[in-house]
C-alpha cells in the first residue's frame, strides 16, 4: 500500500513539474514585472516539488529495502560465526609466524625454507575463509538501511583488522622465504670472491723469477717467463670476468626477493662485485707491468746486440788500413793470415748485424707508440736510435766486404803471378843445365 501510494504521489509530482515547466515558458512572454513575479513563484514551487520527490524516493523501494534487512538479519549469525572462526585462525597464524619474526630479528641468515610451511598453511586457511566473508559483507551493505547496517559495519571493521594481521603475517612469511632463498645466492657469491686471492697469487708466482732473480737475464729466458706471465694474466682475467658476470646475474635474482632480504643481499653482492673489480684492476696493472718489462728487455737486448755488432765492426774497421795497403805475399804467409782474419771478422759481423735486424723486425711492435702505454714513447725513441746504429753498421759491413773482396782478388792475382814466376824460373833453370851439358 505504501509503495502504491508513493507511485501515485510521484505521478502527481511529475505532472506538477510538467505544468510548472509549461507555465514557465508562458511567463517568458509576459511584461517584465509580471514575468519576474511569475518566475519567482514557479521557482518556489519547483523547489518544493524537488523536496517532495526526495521524500517519496525513500518509499519507492520500501519492499526491496525491507527484504534486504530481513536477509541481512538472517545472515548476520552466519557472518558472526565466520568472523569468530577467522579470528581464531588469525590467532593461530600469528602464533605460528612468531618464531619466524624472532628469527628475522635475531639470526636471519640461518633461516630455512621449510620453516615457513606450517605458518603458510595456517595463513592460507584463514585467508580462504576471510576473503569470501568480506566480499559477502560488502555486497550486503550496498543499499542496506536500518539498525542491521551498523551491526554489519562492525563485523566489517573486525574483518578489516583481521586482514591487516594476515597481511602482516604474509609479509613475515615472504621475508623468511626471501632470506632463505638469499642464503644460497650469498654463499655462491662468497665462494666466487674467495677464489680472487688465489687467482692473484698465481700472478705473483709467475712474476717470482723476476722478483727474486736477475732482471738482466738472457732475453730468450726472459721471453719464456714473460709468456708464462701473459698466460697467467689472461687466465686470471677470464676467471674474474666470469665471477663478475655471475655476481651480476645473482644480483638480478636477489632483486626479485622481498624488500628486506633483497636490500641486504644486494648490499653483499655489491661488496663482492667491488672486490672482483679491484682484482681485475690488479690484473690490468700486472699486464701493463708485464708489457713494460717485456719492452725493457727488448730495448736492452737489442742495444746489447747492437753493441756486440759494433764491436765486431770496429775490428773490421781496424783491419781496413792493412787491407788497403796492398798485397805483399811474403814467405811467412802474412797476407794469407790477414785474409783469413778479415774473413773471420766479416762472418762474425754479418751474423751479429743480421741478428740485430731480425730482432728489430720481430719485436718492434712491442714498443709501438700506439700500444696504449705512455712509457712506450721513450722506448720507441731508444729503438729508433738503435735502428739508425744498425743501419750505419750495415753500411760499414758492406764497405768492409767490398774492401775485403778487392783484397782477396788482388791476393789471388798475386798468387797466380808468383806461380807463373816460379814456373818460369824452373823452366829457365832447366834450359841452362842442358846448355852446359
């Protein structure tokens, strides 16, 4: 009856509004004063009609509201029972998660993944009951009126409080899982960092012969040791690069953990990465020192070979005046001895100069100015001066060979003349004896 009366009243209000709209349009054609009076009157009645409409709207769905109240009252007992069960389950979950919270504060590094199984099981059960109950209360509160609404809102507040407790437990469980997952990651990182001192020690061992021995050892022996140092440095750089890549990958994995565990794990991984980066810096410095030592040995070795070649060329220069004096074959074989001595000096000089040229061609790249080492510039200058010396030595050797060749040709001619003279003398002596007979 109430809904029927409300509908009749609403129809009357609708007709009255239509009539007011019609009269308002007619008032637009009146004289200004009459128009103003009519407009004010129509606005007054329109406001009253709006107020009446609002009051009638409260009674238009009275039956639906009444049915909602009855349904909510019928379900209130069920929801209250659910809430009591939820609060009990929340209490169980809190007690189960309490050891985890204590462990996170006291000794988080010793947490294991198995320790979260029971708290997580209790939490899952409580959440399975709480979620649909909250959804049911939210749906029942929509459009609900009367005293039952305040009762359901009280239940809703208690459920929200329970949800907050469960969220707190969930964060504790997630943090525990992350801490447990971070443990193996950090152990692997520590094992990678632990290998850095051994890797760097291998570099020192390869350099030990230079540190404890003679820095002016033979170049061939030094080159063999330097090759061992290069191999050790290359191996160390490879191992450290692999370790750094491994740490970077584990840092990405740690970033997926819960915030607390992720921050501490990433901090430890960053510290490990810095140690490995410092190790790579040591390897690069070792490689630079090896290149410098190789360059120094090369410069010293080529200079020593040039000195030896120059000493031999000095011998050749000392023989040149005697070779240029001409050929005088005496009974003591002085000319032959001089030729033999000069040929020995020429052979020795040729070998030494050829060794210098070969050394310069094979190892000049070690002191290239564009090799990236500022110290290479000085070595390049030293090698350039040595190269000029070797060029002069080659010219002196060529000149000596020419003088020696001329001397040997003259010596051969002189020997041939002596042989002819000897034969003529024998013939003459033989002819005189027959004449006497």
